[in-house]
C-alpha cells in the first residue's frame, strides 16, 4: 500500500481525505457515560491524553496521532457516542421529546449501537486491507488490532450487565464468529466455493448458539429464535459485502452500509431485552433514547464510511477516478444527507440546509490540511488549522440557536477542539502510512 509521493498521491489525498477526515467536528468531547466507547489513548507526542482537550494553553488546536491510521480512526469515531448524547440532550429538551436521553437503558442502547456498527465497519475495512495489502502485512495487523479492540469493548459491555463469566463466554462466541467471517473472506477471494460454503454453515450454526446465549443472560427477555433471526441477517448482509469486495464490485460500500444499518436495529432489540432483564432504569425504546442512538449511528457512520472511501481512493485501480471510489463517495454523501435530514426533522428545512452548508464548508478546511500535510506545506497546514478554529464558534452558534440555548455555543465550540485535533492527527497518520 505504500506509495512514493507523486502527483497521483497528492490528488488522492486532496479528493479522498476531503471526505474522510472531517466528520467528527460536531462533538462535545467532554463527558461520557456507559454508552461511550473508549478511545485509543497513546500518541507519538508522549503526552498524557486521559484528560486531553486537544488544545494548548493558548487554545491553539494541536493535532494528536499515534501513527496508526486504524487506531486514530477509532479515536475519532469514539467521540461520536458523546456527540450523540450531547446533541440529543439539547435537541430533546428544545423539542420536548418524550423519554430520557441519559437513562441507563438509553446509554446501553447507544453504546451497543456504536459498538456493533463499528464491528461491521472494522470487519469490512479489515477484509479490504487483507485483500489489497495482504493478510501478512503490517497494515492488516493494525486493522485486526482495531477490530480486537472493538471485541473487547463489546465483551466489557456484556460483562457489565451479565457478569464476568458470561462476558468471557460472549467473547469466545464473538471471536469464533469473526474467525468464520475471515474463513469466508479467504475462501471467496480464492474461489474456493466448498470452503466458503463450510464457513457460511459455521456462521449459520453460530446464530443459533448466540440466540440461546442471549436468551439465557436476559432472563428470557430476548427469545433465542428472535435473536438468531436477527443474527442471520447480520451474516447475510456482511457476507454480501465481503462478496462485493472480493468481486471488485463498486457497490461494496453500499453493501457494507446496509450491513451496518441492520446491526443498529439489532442493537435496539438486544439493549431493550438486556435492560429489562437487568432491571436498568429507563426505556431503551422511548423517543429520547431513539434520538440519541440515531444521532450516534449517523455520526459514527460518517467517520467509517469516510475512512472506507479514503481506503478505496488509495487502493482501487484509477484512484479517485475509479467507479469504486465514485460509489464510496456517493455512499458517504447519502449519510451526509441523512444527517441533514435529522436536523431538518427537529429544526425545520431552513436549518437543515444551513447545517449541510456549514458541514460542507468545514470539509474544505480539512481538504486544505490534508493537501498541505501530503506536500510538506507547513504554512498551509497551520492556516488550515486556523480556519478549523474559526469553524468551531460558527458551529457552536448554530447548535445554540437550533436548541433554543440548551447547547451553549461556547461549550460546543470548546468541545470541537478535541475532534479537530484527533481528525487532524488521523490525517497525519494516513499521510505517514500511505504517502512515503
């Protein structure tokens, strides 16, 4: 995957990274709860990031990266559940949405939504990495480590509800089914239909076993047959995405998004059953909880679809001119429209259009940063960071207005510092990895 710096590489960065590394800018970054995923915490700068604001003593945005683009993508994505909570809290209060945004049941649903969605995208990106860089490459090892981190997060979440022993049992089940997906991906790429059929049969068997497991830990509130049916659709949609990637189908990004959207529905069902079985306060299915999980899913999806689009730009024949990249960019744009539609549903068409314009403007600033980073233009890099600083108070003012003051502009703008720094850091890591 490593390329020499060239006109082609710079053009890919300017077009591809424009899409990938701009999308977490509407997040709070302060706070967090049981619905938030842990972020990768290490950095090449040696700083302690446990309480990192992303700004220096002079409030200048400071990019933070580990040098690992997969870990840095997770770090950026990990702020999205926080963003969903922050925005849902203000918007629910402003619109009188029924229910509790911050109940324990709502937090469980948002957390499972984020983690299960991330599982799909990290699996898809991992398979694509194995197909293009090789299963023995450093890039694939990093992608697999990111997926393992997601598995541990899911294990911890299940263990916190059902106990450590059941958490360990879940981890074994989950890791086994990931192994079957890997077997399937290898077989499909190699044209070994018998091995692909065997892996698919193993996955089908897993759905039944997992259904029994969830019925047990939920005290019967999650019927085994219903869980197995949902997981069967997970298998069907994710194997379809793997098929598309193996075949070089430009529609692979749409197939991957369909798989990710399905697990969001499954997360709601599983969270409701587990919350009832454990007696958690709140209602995982009330309107406020639904708003929180919807925003969480859309914001995190934005990050991972963007990452997939960038990956495609670097690996597909023809780069940004390829049908595969055009399709990936269109899939990402569909998510952007969905985000603006969500704003429209709460604040009206005028505000939805304003949000979309504001969103697209700050993308341009990240484009400037990415191009400067790739070409070694330090002045341009610093100017882009200055422009992103200017975007933060604009976004803060917008959300204060649409929330009727429930989301203070200064708080929103301050929180954006973390997300500018992590996204800029992810650009640094991508440039270091993919542009020699």
